[in-house]
């Protein structure tokens, strides 16, 4: 492909629809459009003003970037207290600085970057980040906010370049950039210590590099091609490393790649070896590279977090042995279980926790009114149990008795150390899983009845063997009813302190829920052995932390009678999120999309579907379109289609999710939706201008249309900017408030 | 005109004897000893109840699907003259003589039997050989799980029948009607829509047709595939609601308005209430959300405890709760804040949207109040109480603004049953809300009512409707109490339109979630493909004769294999075609693609959605998908024989292998027969021998 050199009107029009390559390509494409624009104004000679046009394009990009940075960094320090989820992510940044281990449902990259930004900007990790509204005082928080705002500011130029590449039209790109710059929602979300700006940065970077390498398709294996392809891979790893939502952009790139390969495979001029090379390049850059980077972030994560912290209990005993400060770290405990030992029992299914009991009874009407038995994820004295023989009550720790080991198949009794009640089950239904039996603490000072007897069995073991601490996978079978002790993993209501339900299941299916291991083991009569042999390998750690994250994510279930944001609320901007402040004296920030922008986006999606299907049907019917219309249709169907796919992939999967959803989950989709709006209106206006070509002012339609959309977005931003930059004074319900006229929906409460 | 007298009357019948034979065998296998066992088998206990409801015309709600399937079963009961009197309480209960077991089980069995010849026709319509078609039908015939499932009062066989019918009719005329049995029927419907859409898209691209002609074609398809199913779907609900006009056990789930449209139940109470709520009206207020249980706004003499368990304090005023039972303490009087009287003036002054009201508790004459005190269980919300004047500096704040949520205009009148209203507290803008939490013992485990300060949008737990209503007439408290105790009586009858009732019923069916309880025989979709699970349906009370839902393992395994072969071969062909190597002639390729799209696609749409479902799943959910696998089997076999066997010798060897394989399937079917029909008591030893997989649960009596 020769570089664009201007030329006649028809030629430049045609060329502008074709692909370009690399960084020069961006310039070349832009130049094309510029020449096109130049060619339209008959007075200006195209060739002579080339240099000027190129400079103009760069200036425009710089302007867009500058405006984006200016809006994002304006009043960044306000408010000087914790807003919304800063309490989580700021806290997690501090954990990295303090190197204490914690658990979160998202992969670590985003929080690691926040921690790094804090570290580099002189934050020492001492602020507690306890709850929204806490003042930062002297703590340095601007580094972290600045970092997020920095990444968030790049969204606008990225969207600008993506649209420019897809539509080859400056005006479409400008429109998109304006919509995003002037959207109060994107602005608000970029100004705080949150994962979203980081996530969206990587999503848009992946989209941009994908579009770029697509337009390099005519120069495969060239340096820019490799550059954009591997940059796509890197951004994918970044997106997935911040939140699992990154999977959607991976899906999009994957679909695009499959279509691409399918196209190459059908090109009979390419040999199979060449196709194989293409395939290998993509496997390397889009699968191997991202996976390696993603794994590397976890490696760094585990390396940095080497101290014991609040997340320990979520992980298996073996995992905890690697954390310094944990009682299993460098610990030495007796190897074989013996009668009289004080133990904690941990469920083998991840993120269930320890067998636990406490001095609270099951409420009336829920089984027998006996002491609750639950599982609990945190370390606690109430997790301690004493293992005793079923038939004697003599103290086995009495030095006059010899040590007696517990063996596979023994009948035992488990006495709760703090309350001296026995682990007990009976024919009452369990509180939540009605088909299982209830498990309680029963008896006084260790004296109960025959329902306290359990047979201890090691999975896959023959009769009579000793039971190893941490290693042996044990089951506890209730002697009278024949059921197996297990945890259903369901969260008990308030009366159970939202710990997890423990039941005795009559269905003897072998699931991890009913398999336990012994973790802590205290027995003064036995010699201790070192536990360092237990250290898990890195793949095991990786797998385990993913299982825990997935369980954690699906555990975020909404409760009944609680307001939850529904996916259908989002595109219509039905309800915002309160970032800061409630009362009229507070400094209030409210996350809400700029309604003008959002409703325009919504309208555009409908309009796109309509116009897209009309054009598709016309083409399928074999209608002969004039060259210009055919070009515009291609932009609409190809470029628009790709962006629409992005919107679909980032929006509809939320309908299938059972977890709690929030308004801010829509923002990645909103970016795609804004790009679609840019492409659609530009193309429609051009079509309109073409259709009315006989009319003298037809060319003006396009300019006027784009200008009025730009001004509309800017004006609405002027109206709504207090939402993002903060407002004090009466609430909008109050007619005196300056925002009173802007409360267009009753559901907005700012 | 009398010409027929002059010529002989000739009837030329073209009877496909194999079709007749298949039908005959199908009937024989499905109808043989249909009344055995004369006891409730597995899910009959569940469907039987619904049949009884139909017979007694009692309204019920089942979230498993639209009512057509239940109506088919009930038709059997109707034809057999069943009066609905049977206690469907446990599996294995012997049927009493008034239960026409044969006719109840007849329709599913017929549907199961007719699926056999239908499979034959479908494969034939896909343009595969007569031999392949016979193969598909014979496989359907000996599939043990299909036999078991169609011999009982269960819906799967009817569902499979209509699935196949839809495929067949689309194939025959590109014109399909879809019936809804269970929502699983949707899957096949979606597949048919997709196939039809692809065909239509090709039609649009066919430039030999005129625009008008294409438009007519598309219109006809839209009518046949979209309009007719929707109309039929509505029709089923229409018949369902016409048939079930009496109130029953599921009333509570529905809204007051729906309940009032049923005979008996709430209608008996609300019949003839005055429509418009006026100042002075006595009302009961039901929460619209109704979760965790439907309940009414309630108050009683007891007060909130001074100090809660966790050390927080309360206002110590009279408790306001939500109570799930009818009670005289559920009555409230709508009072005009400007007047003292608690009676309706003459003429009555109706309450409108935006009016200020006080709600006075009927039995205690204290008025509903909320203030800036934390609620007992939801400390972020305000406590709601009935105001007691302790003469401390805590004034009454008992003014509420009425907001009608479903109003047509801003001057709408508050109507009993129909209006959904919110009460917004005037002083604090808190909204009266059911929090869903159960109060502790001091609140008699009733539900907590709070004032929600942050009124974030609309939620049903904040919305109330008047259920019982009358105009209060008694001036004196004594007299009023007597009045409250007596049932309301006036006369206006009010019926909901069909569409309103349909929409509500549909909505409730979609959102009603039966608690996903684990069942002894529940299984996960992954176990189905390889038949790693079974369901014990019935065990003879004395002998060890038993019925299991257990498939013919040879067919299941080879069906899955055929699917894998189909997928791999298709991928291979596709890649080769992309490189311009055409292994198959064009017509064979199109046949292969269409057969795959319908059979493999049918399997996928009937199977994969189960991975997304959170409800309890059973092996029988896989049966519709299985039938599509069975249809695919002979297709793949014929394809291998026609296109992959290169010589006559190979072809003969392959045919011999197929025959051997089919004989082994027959053998397996015969071996498992005692567990399919349950007609033979096997010894423990024989039963053990049948337990081919460790995961199969076959019942062996211990003596």
C-alpha cells in the first residue's frame, strides 16, 4: 500500500476506506481524512496544505488528550476523605505496602498498581481506610488518586483513535471523544482510588491495539503488526489481571481473531505454512503472552504479600504455612492425631472455613434449641475442639495414661473447648438445607448422649491407621443416623452471625463439602515435627486462589428486601451511586452518567439496529449502492458492528450473573456505546448530506449536525458538572437547590 | 351428477407398512400393562395433585411450565371420569378404585408411542435412507428410559412428542407450530426460529424473487412461527384460567386483585366492598412484595423493649409489625388529620394521591408514627411505632402523605385492592417498608416494619394495597371494636381482565423460585451424558420388583459418540471446503448440514441451558436432548457407510458391525426390562449383577 499522497477527490475517497498500518498509518489515515476534508472545500489546494493538515491532526489529538486530562485532574484532591469503595481498594493498596496477606474477589494487578502508585508517591501504608467519610488528614493519597485519574484520562484519546481507525472520519472520532470527556459518570469514576479506571484503561488499550493490528492486515509480520498484536496481548493480560470482567474483552478479541484466521484460511493464495505462521503468531501473542503475564502478576502478588494478614482463613492450611506470622509458618506440631488433642477442623472445600461453635442457641422454631454449630472463616478460640473417646470421660492428658492415637474407624466425641459441649446431630431438619439434619452443640461439661458419637474415617484408607494432621482427608460419620458432617456453604441469617451452615447430610455422595482436615493440633505429650514439607507449589497456589476468588464472587448474593441495581437500569441511567455525602451540609459526589450523553447513546443503539438491518437487507437483496454510500455502509456495518459487539459482550452477560451488581459495572459497555454513537451519527449525517446533494446547503448538514451534538454534550456537562466535582447545599428535592431543575428522574437522589 | 353410480368407487390406499408396524410396536411397548403398578410412582405424586386441582377446578401455580402439559394430563383424568378425590401424599401409595389409572397414564403413553414412527418420518424427511429412518425408530423403541418415562403420568413424553412434531412439521412445510408443555419446550422453539431465520435470510438473498413475493414469504413465516405460537400460548392460559376459577392453596402468592377474582377465598371476604377509600374507612393493608411471607400491617398492645439485646435503646412505644395471618389487629382507620371523627362522612370524601392522612390502629386507636430512632433490626432505618404520649420531649409525628404508585393521573382516588400505594412520612420523608426480618421473641417473631429514609427508587417492599375495606360508622370505641370483629359486607364485584391475570400469573411463574433443595436422586448435567446416575421411581411394597429411570447404556454412549464424530467430521469438512476441497457432493453436504443443525442443534439447545440453571435437576431433564441424539445416530452411521467406506467390502463389514451393535443394544434393553416395567421381582444377586456402574442406585432389600 503506498502512503497517501492526496490526489483527486474520488481517489482519496476510495483510499480512505482501506486499511493503514502502524503509527504512520494512524497519521496516514488521519491525513487521508484531512485530505478528504480538504478535497471537499474546493478553494483549498489539497497537495499544498498536507503538512498543515498533519499538524492539525496532531493538534486535535493533543487537544482531546489535554482536555481529557484537564477535566480528570480538575479538583482531584476534593473531597479530602474516603469516598465509596476507596475504603476497599485504598486499604488493599496499604496491604501491599505493608506486605500483609489479604483476600479479595478480584485478581491482584489493579490493587498492586494502586499500592505501587501509593508507595512511589510517598504513602506509607499507615492510613486505616476504615469507612467512607474518614478524613485523610496528613496521609498522602494524591499519588493513588492521581494514578487512577492518569489512566482514566487515557480512555478518551484511546476511544478517539479507535473510532478514527474504524471510521476514518475525524468528526466521528471527535464526537466520541466529546461524549466521553463530557460524561460526568466516566469523569467521576476516574477520579477516585478504584479498580474501574485501571480496568477500562486496559480494555480500551486492548480494543485500540486490536483495531490497529486489524488495519495492518495487509502487512503481516511487519514490525508494527507484531507491535500491535503483542500490545493487544499485554492489554488483555492487564484487563483480566484487574477484574474478571476482563474476560469479555478477551472474548471479543478471540472472536475477532477466529474470524480473521477463518478469512486467512479461506484465502487460497496463502499457503498452509503461512496460515500456520499466522496461527502460531496469534497463539503466542494472544494466549501464551497474556497467560504468562497474568501468572506473573500472581507470582509478584504472592511474593509481595509474605506476611500473615486478614485473608489467611480463606485459604487452605498448606497455603497458610507460607505466610510469616501465621501460626502454621515454620510451625512444628505433632504429626499424628491422639486422644486429648486440641484441634481445629477445616473444611476442604475452599472458602468454607473452620468448624465453629459459640454460646448462642439456634432460635426457636429452627430445629432443637441447642447451641449453634457453624463454619467460620477467621481464626478464633471458638474453633478449638478436643477429641475424646466416646465412652470414657477420663482426662487423656493425665500423664499416668499412655498416649493413645486416634485411628481410622474409631468412634470419637468432639468437645467444644470453650463451651464444653459435644458436637451433636439428630433427626431435626437443618436450618437452611431442609433435607439435611441439624448439627448442634449438646451436653454439659462434655456429658451428652449417644447422638454425640461420630466415626472418624480417612478417605481412601484401610482400617486401623493413624490419622495425620493436615495431610489426612477425614470424614465424620454420625453413628446413630449414619449421616456425614458437612457444610452446605450457605450463609446463615443474622441469628447465626452470617457464618456458614453446618449440616449432617444423609446423602453419602463424596463431595469436598463433607471432607475435613485437622489444622492446628496441640498435644503436650507428643513430639512436634516441622511442617515445611507442606509448602505448596506455585501452580497449586494459583489454582487455589482462583477457586477462592470464584467462590467469593458467587458468594456476593443480594439479600431479600434489599435494593439492588438491575442491569436494565443501567443504560437508561435510572439510578446513580452515592460516592460521598448524604445530607445537605455534606460535600456530595454522585456517580451518574450525563443524561444527555447516555440517552443519546441509548437512542443510537436503537437507530443503529434499524439502519444497520435496512442496509444489510438492501445488500442481501443485491441493491446496487453508489460508491460513496457503499463505503459508508461498510463503515457502519464493519466498524459499528465491532463496537456493537463490544457493547453486547460487556453488557448482556450481567443478566446471567447471580451476584450483587452495581451501576458502575456498566461503564466498560458505556465506552463502546459512545463509540457506536460517534460512528453512527457521523455516518448518518454523511448519508443525509449525500441524499440531499441537490440542495445547496447539503454539505452543511454534516457540519452543523456534528457541531450541535458537540455543543449539546458540552452544555449538558456544564449543567451536570456539580455531580462529579462535588456540591454542597440543599438536596435536589428541595426547590431552593441549584440542582432542583436537573432532577429529571425521581430515582436520582443527589 | 349421479356419475358415481355409474363408475365403481375406488379407494387407493398407500400404506407404509413399516410405519404401521412401528406404530404398533410403539403402542405395544408403551401400553403393555399400563395400570401396573397400581400405586403412585415418583413424580406422579406431584402431577397427580395438579390433575386433582383441575378436576376440582381449584387454582394452583406451578413454576415448571405453562399449563398445556398439565391440561393434557387432566384431559386423561376427565375422560376417565376422575373426580379428583385422592390424597397425593407419598410415593408408593396404592391407588383407590376411583382413580382411573389407565386413562390417566394413557395420553403420555400414546405420545411416547407415537414418537417412534415420528422419528422414522423425521429422518426420512431429512432425505436419509429408509434404512436409517428405521434405525432411528427402532432405537427410540428400545430406549428403556423413554419407555419408563412415557408409561407414567409425567410430562416428558408429551414434551418430546411435540418437540418432534415441531421439527417434523417444519421439515414438511417449513411451517411449524409450537406448543408449550414445560419451559424446556422453548429451547426447541428457539432452534426452529434460528433455522427458519437462516432460511429466510437466504430467501432475501434470492434475487430471482420479486420484492413483493419475498415480503409475502416472510410474512407467512412470521405468522406461522411467531403469531400462532403466541396465540396458542395465550389460549392455553385462557383455558387454564377459565377452568380454574376456585381459590386454592397457592392464593397467597398472588396479588389481592388476582385472589379477589377467584371464587371463594379472598373474594368471599372482599366481595361487595366499597371501591373508593374515604376518610374514615377501615382497611387492612397488605404488603405487595410479600416476601418472605405475604403479610398485613399489624399492631398490638405490646411495646418495643426499652433496651435491645445488643444494648441499643428504643422509643418504648407500641410495636408495629407485619403479620402473616388474618387478625382483628390488622385493621387500620384512615383518618383526616383535620378532623377528629373516625367515621365516614356523608357523602364519603375519597382519599386522593398526595393527600395527607393519619393511620389509626383500630383496636388501640393509636396512630402510626415514625421518628428518628433506629429500627430494632435494621438500624439504618427509622423505627415505626404506634404513638404513645409519654409526655417526654418526643412529639407525635404521625402525618403520612399518600402516593399511589400505579396512578393514571395525579388526582387519582385510592381504590381498594387495585391501588398500590406508598406512605411517605411528612416530617422525615421516610417510606413505610417491610424489611423482611423476623423480630425476636418480644415481637412474637412477626416481621419488622421500618421507615426507609433513603428512598432509593421503587421497591415492592415499600408498596401496600388495601385488601379488606369498609366504611366505618361507629363513633364509640366499644362499638367500633365490635364492628371490626364483624366481617365486611357490601356489594360490588370486580373482575380482572384476562390479560391482567395472564400477565400476573406469567410473572409469578417466572420469578417464583422453589428453594433449590437437594434431592436424593438429583444429578448434575455432566452426569447425564454418560448415564452415571439413575432414579429409583418405585419399589414394590413387599417384593423387590422396582422401576427405575435408567437408560439403555449402549444407546447413550453411542449417541454421545455419534455427536462427537459429527462435530469432528463437520469441522474437518468445513476446513477442507474453506481450502476449496469438496469431499462431498453439494446435495450430500447440504443434507449433512441440515441434519446436523436440527439434531446436534436440538441436542445442544435442550442440554446446554441446564448448566446455567440453578434449580434441582434430574436425569429425566436430559430425555428431550437424548431423542435428538438418537435421531443423529443413524444419520452419522449412514454417512459413514455412504461416504467413508470406499469399497463394497468395507461397506458390508460396516453393515455387519452396525447389526451387531444394534443386537447388543436390544440385548441390553431386554436385560434392563425388569427395571423398566417393574413387573418381575429379581433376587438380590440378580439385582447386584445389574448394577453395572457403581454410581447406579439399585434398591436391594436387606432381609
